C-alpha cells in the first residue's frame, strides 16, 4: 500500500509559510541571529519573531496553548488546508515534541518565585501530550491523537508511525510532524553539554564547534489511496521508507562509526525497496556538533560508498529545531522533489579530515529529484531515517 | 503474540509474573536503591540514572532472572514505552539546578528526555532494534497491542514494553516482554496485568 | 596538597553519584575515565567542569581540554593548584 503526502506546512526562523521559507533557502540566508531569544541574549539562535499572542492573532488561532502548541497549530493548519474532516476518512494527529509547554511553566515558575500573578492552572500546558491535544483541537481532529517523545528524532518517528497506522488499516489520513518552542530550559541544557557554537554553526566542516538552537514546527498530511479518492487531494509526494534503530552506545553521544545511523538508513532503503544509488539527495541530521557530523559522515560513507549523492544539513538555516526538525526537513524534502531543488550546506569551507566529505554548496533548481533520504538522530541513541519519493 | 514475563514495581509493591515478592527495607525512602542492592548487581551507572531509567533497569534485571531475554547484539527486540508525564520529575530538578543552584547540570539535563531510558536499556543489552517513547494520558492496552502487532509483523521477534512514570510523589514501572510465539493477548488481559 | 586530593575525591563521589565508592577506593594516579579506571564518561567530564567552576572558580571553556586535566586525581589537583 502506498502512503501519499497531500499537505505540508512549516514555521521556523526562516519564515512562517512555505513561500517565505523558500525565499531564505534560495537566498542562502540564515534565520539564526545573535540575541534573538530575549531572556538569554548572549546566544545565536533561530527564533520565530512573534510572541505567543502575536502568533494567535496573526494566524487566526482560537485554541489556547503553549508556544510549542501554537507553533504546531500554525504548521499543522497550513498542512491541513483544503482538507475537510469527514466521517468516512478516519483522521489522526501524531506530533513529536521534546519540551511541550515548557515556556509557560517557566513563566509560571518565575511568577511563583516572585509571587506575582502566579496561576498554577497554567501548568496544565506542561505535559508534552497537552500540546498535541491542543493542536488537534484547533484542527478539529478527535479520532486518534498521539505524542512521541524521542528527542530530536520525534518528528521523523511520527512520520513512521503515521505510515504504519495507515498501512495497518487503523487510520486513513494522519497529520504527522513535530514542534518545539525555544525555552530557557533547552538553552541552559545544551549549554551544560557544551555543544553550542558561539558563531554560526558549520555542519560537516572541520572547524565546527557545535550547534545553534532553533524553534519551529513542521507537519505533513499522509493519506491512503482510499482516503485520496474521498478527499480529492492531489498528492505532492509519497512516503516510501522509514526506519528507527538504536545506536546502543551512549545517552547523548553517537557511536564513532555511526552504527545505529547505518542500520537506520539501510533499513529505510529496504522498506522503500530502493538501492543506495536511487537516492538523489540526503537531508542530513548534521547538527554541527563534532560528534554527530563525524559519526553521520562515517554512516553515509558506509551506505553510499564511493557514490555519495548531494547531501546537506539545513540546520545552518533554521537552527536545530529538535523534535520539529524531522517535520521541517520533510517539508524541505517535498519541495526538493516537487521543484527539483538542492539546498546548500551553509558556512562550509573545509571537509572533516577523517572523512573528507563535501556537502552541496549552492542552491540549485531544475534537478531531477526522485528520492530524498532524511536523517533525524535523537539523544537516547534513537536514530531514524525517512525516505520521501516522487509520485 | 505471547506474554513471556511481566514485572510491576513501585514503593509498596513488587510483582514478578503476577506473584508478589517481599519489599526490601529502604533507607531514606530510597526504594529503588534498596531494590537495586537486594538484586546484588554491579552496574555503577545505575546511580547516575534518573528514576525512570532506574526503575526500568531494575525491572529488566528482575525479568532477566526469570526468563531468558533475547541474546545480546540484536535488532530483534523492539522497545515500546510510554507514560503520561514525560520526564517531569527530572525536568523540575534540572530547572532547580540553573535557577536556584547557579549552574545547569549536564547529568540532569541528559535525563530530561523520557526516551533516555530506552537508550539505557539498549546500551545495557546491546540491542539495536527499534525504540519509541509515547506520551499518553493513561495506560492504553489497545494502543500497546496495535503497536506490538506492527513490530512483530515487521520482523521483530519480541517487544519489551513498559509504562514507567515518575512524579515527585509517585513512581511506578510496569514492564512486559512479549514474543511472536503462538498465543493471544486481549486488552482485558493486559489491563488486568497492569492494574494488578 | 593531599588535603585537596581528599576533598576532590569526596566532591567527585558526591557530584557524580558514585555511591558504591569511598574516597579510599580512588587512587591518586589511577585513570578516572575509560574501562581501566572508574569508567567515567563524557557527561561526567562536563560535571567536572561544573565542579571546577562552582567550587574552585576555574573556567574550562573547551571540553576537549578536559581529557588531560581530568586524567587522574593528581592531574586534576595539579591543574587546580596552577590556576587558582
């Protein structure tokens, strides 16, 4: 059974619509800025330049929610545009998130410490599952709602789970992706791991020092063939491959040889029934930490040997949007397939000494892109790969 | 599918395959440490884990004493875990480290993701299979059975599943190991095991 | 000098949750990291950096510099004495 993609939406520091995001991609312009997160201005981060209230007003959102939920609503609504809820199409929502309603909890905690306007009822937004319930409410989806929390692979895993739900006949249509709002919690945490770069991040570059965080959401709509007939939507692409494997190495670090990443990419190719040479573009996880990029480079070399297709990390554009990254990067994959695009790996100058890989360096159009492989690797050694293909 | 073994632990109850066991005496209310000590294990990393990972690790060890789990170095076992409160207990401790104690603690931050526990199990067992962590309002037997079906039909030979939850006042872990051997599992049976 | 080493051992046991160990179990010149030593890992190294900053007011900006500094109790004590 084929899994069709019939909608996509994203919001991040490079835009709150697909068109705005494409402008940045085309112009090879990053959305990461020094001081973009007001509470901790010393960091370079990718922030959506609207407050929670502004997001609600600008995007006609009627449901209350944390930043994670609101960003998710913006992207999920874009993805679901033109779709109608209908009794004969069983529709679900699966969302990945790692911080859930942390921004609201932080605000309330501060209010509590300062004993001003403290409203404990607001902690209801904290649980990660609440953000998915809120996004579903905004869309009117009630049949099946689920939340995945596997760190930075959360959105990729929600794509995988959605595909399986459809394949096994449990749903006809499902909105899948991920969302994470930036919070002091996340910034403090990554600071403690000492994997920030004070400058703009440089994925796959020998001089890379670490990542820049970002925030955002990316969602796509998956449909079965039966659902497609009922919804009348025209498919944009197909989800053909998915896989998840454990790296079984360390809580946060990837294994030096990228064992889990290798299993994940190979298994996704198997599910898609494709060979390595069928892949036209790899959207790498490429966080720009010394550890990830080296490990992922080894894994890419293991799978693709001497014929490595164009690859890049788009995180130098958006920052690392954590649980949202697999959703946002799935949107980039769909655009690549539809419009024949290749995205540059910004800020690259020198290949990693051990592996020598050179990523895609320019924005290109008019290519024939049939299959895109997209990696998302999370803490906990949770490694996922999805493959999106042309119709 | 067939349930081979189940473990349920909390501060007042230890059930191994449905049979109640004596609870070791805990000092300073540290029931997971008491249980770890009673198992006579040597895995110093245990002390570094958060309560979610500690409970999952202990339950796994208790299960290993009862049944032979799949051999090391395998992709045959899928890990399917869930809870309703994510890593909330550790989240609060981590917030405390940078708001009250001056410096964010890396060892706490690591555990502010619930799926680190599936990572810990994978590392300990050298299991390279699928692993996933869901956030759901309540333990949902139907959902678990659907998921298990996906994995077993896809080629996994077994699933290690769990509902592990840690809040400041309640900690509990329910773990079950299910294989593709001939057998059936109904929602009722699974709910009964969970609620026992 | 040995007083600093004793203090460090106690601090490390507490900060890194090494509950099975006592200060007497940690030798001054034995490697702290890797399987030959105490089996500490990269997260423990980051906790060392937090410890140096909070207790000794010493900043280590580059985590990769930690390898030599945190090799053993001796090297850690020497680094603290040199930089304080």
